[in-house]
C-alpha cells in the first residue's frame, strides 16, 4: 500500500484535512504521495505532523 492508497482510507488524514491546518495537511499529503512513501511511513509522518500542530496550538499560536 502506498501513500495515496493510505490517504484515501485514513481517518487521521480526514481529521487533519478538515481541521484548522487543512492547507498545510493537503500540501504535505501531496508531497508524500509524490514521493511514493509506504503506508507505515505515511502514517508516522501524519502522526508527527498532527503532534507538531497540537504543540503549536498548545503554545498559544493560532492557525492563520
């Protein structure tokens, strides 16, 4: 399973795409698809992206 297949089925990706950082999540997902990453690497990358965005908001920075 490659990144594109995973992204089509991922609940984590749907949460990110419909969240406050949707533009960043979409660009990041497109980059992962173009790179041809596998499912595990894509999942881990999205998890790190989510954690980074949570940390960013937790430190008082609002999405712009």
